[in-house]
RNA sequence: GGCGGCGUAGCCAAGUGGCUAAGGCGACGGUCUGCAAAACCGUUAUUCAGCGGUUCGAAUCCGCUCGCCGCCUCCA
């Protein structure tokens, strides 16, 4: 089965042919660590991680690199505002970023390079560009000369002339062309800096991704991904820097996710209309957020609202309940299913599962259509529930249900939609809450002099290792240490 | 001004030339149930923003109109 992905560079779906057979080099633009990331930022983190794990499921050996931008204007601004060292800010939010990812059930990338730890790689790349005459220095800054790279604009479909005419391009008279962008910024007093042959300073925003992606994935790698607002200028500039000298081929496929909107507008830090992933995670389980994103195609814009998340949560319960039901049944273990040996109804069910399973995989192989795949998943749930509902479930059917459970888990290894541990163990807090409810009910029984039932509860709890002491006004429960 | 995208049921959302227009939420009716929840069954788009064209055939291709959004500046 071939895999197709939509490549922003060519504006069409293409068959995915890795640079090196069986392997995938995958780079995602990660966060600038100056604040908690918002729910819109979470979209690429979740969606591309699922895509990466799906590729692994498909048998590819994937190297997944997600950078951390820990030197940047925004970090410096915040450091000035709060009178703290930039590094302190970056460290704090790097930690928060990793915590939030974990809560969202996003698997760590194989490499998480920090910009500040790759300055020498960036300097080497800038030097290459200077030597090639495609970049120039200006009072300690280094700029890339867009006019000297004739591929400029090929990713975003923009033309240098149109961009110049655009009223919003800030004109800096010193630059050869207003579109020339900084590879290196000379240090201003009080700013963090590194030594470079052309002076003290820090790297421009775009150069880190070029340097670090090629360092870990090679001159030619497969996938470079990010939000669609990165197409221009960030990714356009990355291509220019990396390909400008003709020495590197850079990324083959460019993937971009659509935005999360809130009240009809793009959710963005600058618009102050954002909700952090942290906040939302307090209200909804990670699985609900994941389902919210995966129920839509990754390239479509989607709207955030509480109503939609509430809806998603109901849908998620449906999925989770089904999985819980499967777990509650003691299903017979079997290594392999031989369809021909199954009874006719069991065989029919088995074939239904297999059909939908392969359709799910096919949907994901078609530009990662997770929305369609999840539709199939719900069809399986419906049919499974129907079977679970029937009066007697034959051993054959139980065998197939167990098979289904395993396959669900297999898919869930990359989708991350099921809560797999919560149902087996309840925490201390849950236990206390339950005991409290039990006592409350029992007290009502006692008030109504329904002693028999009240005694039964007390006896059964004693058997289970809890002793109840009925005092005049209240009951006290104690856990007997064994 | 330049470039790109979107408009499918009450809501969310797949489908991009031809099988009954997926799936979820909601609503209504039913099964089950002491009640509730869950689950199941049935109903809920003769029609895909509007108009025109191409075609034997279009939600799907083309043109126009209307509405919405994004990029062109930091941005996932």
C-alpha cells in the first residue's frame, strides 16, 4: 500500500518515497520557550507525533527531531520585563513544555535540539553563505540576500516584487532589499551573545532550524512540518538558507497543519485570545483533546469552543466505555485466528473488523486522514457493542472480541485515544470518595431503621478489611492494615 | 494590492467525477431497566452557499456572485 502526503512545495498530494528506503527523517518546528503553549500550538505537537508513530507502525524507522528555540527576541523581552536572566525563562518554559506534552500523551522526539547548544553549527552555515556571496554583513548583522537566490518564494508562492509592494513590509534602508532577513543579529547591550568571526551576537530565528535539521537528519531528509503560518517567512527562509549555496538539498516534503480558531479567528498569542493547553487539561482529559484534533483533517482550520469539546467528550466516552466493557469481560486468549474455523456469525464479525481495520489504515495512508479513520473506528465500536449486547456470546465470538481488543490497542499505540490504566486502579482519593458515599447511604438506612441492609454493608466492609464503628452521631471507618 | 484556503443536516465533520452523501453530537420515537446511566433499534441532507457551464453523469471539474478565514509583520 502506498502512502500519499500533501506537499506544500508542490501543492498536491504526492506518493511518499523516502530518501532512504525504510527510513524517515522528520523535523517539526518546536516551541519558542517564553510562555506556556496554547491549545492551538498543541495541534502540530499532537498531530505530527501521531503521524510519526503511524509511520513507525507502518514499519518505517523514523528519526523525529523537534527543536526548542531558547534564544529569541520574545525571551529577551520577557527577561527585561521580569528582570530575570533569559536562560532562567527559557529553562522554566522548556520544563513546562515537556510537562504539558507528557500530559497530552505526546511521545518525546528522538532529538530535542536547543538553539543555544548549536550556535557553532549555525555559524558554520552562515559562513558558508557569506563565502558563497549570498549573504552580507552590515554593522555586525548578517543578512541573507533574497535577490541572489532565484528559488526565493517557491514554497509560499510569493514573488519578490509582490512582497516589496506589500505595505506591511517594514523598510530598513540599510538592507540591500527590504526582504533580506537576518542570519545573525549583533548584540545589543545586556543581550545574550556568542562570538562569531563577524562579531558578537546571536542567531536569527530561521537559521537554527536549517542548521539543526541538517545536523541530525542530513543534507537531504524527508519531512519538515509546522503550522501553516510558518510557510512564510520561516520555512521559505529556511529553504533559501539551506539551498542557497547549492550544497544541500534539504527537506523533500513540507507539511503544514491548519489553525485552531476561536470565535472565528485564529488563536494566537498576539491576539490574546488563547487558552493554554495547561488550562484546558484541567477541564478535559488528554484523550478528549486528542480526539478533538484527530476527528478533523490536519490541514483544515478548526474552531475551538467549549461546546465542541463537550461534544467530543461524550463521543470519547462512547469509545472508552466500549474498551472498558471489553476489559471487563474475561475473554479467552488465543494466539491466532483461523477465520475458517470460526462459526459463521463470529466469522462475519471478524471479517467486519478486518474490513474496517484496513480501511482505517488506508485512510491514514491517504494524507493522514485521521478523521476518516476515526469514523471507521466508531463503526467498529457500534458493531462491537451490538455483539456485546447480545444475550449469549459464544466462545468463538469472545475469541474475536479479544482479537478486536488487541487490535484496538495496536491502533491506540499511535492514536492515544484510550485511557488504559485508569480503569484498573483507583487512586486513594477515589477510594475515599467512594467510602464516603457508602457511609452516607448507610447512615440513611440506619435512620430509617433498615438495619439488615446497614449491617450487611458493615459486615461486607469488615470482610474487605475496613472496620466501621457506629458512634452516636456518626460512623467512623478505619482501614485495617494487614 | 498580491497569494492561498473554506462554505456538506440543528451542530461538529469525512467524501473531490458514477455503488444507499461516512462517522460523532443533539433531537424525537422505541427496546432494556424499580429509577437512572450505558448500550441497541428506528427517524432526522432527493441534496452539498447561490447562479450558470462542461459531461451520458458533478457536492466533486470550469466561470461568475455572495459570505467567511488565513498569509504577505512575531506567530503552530
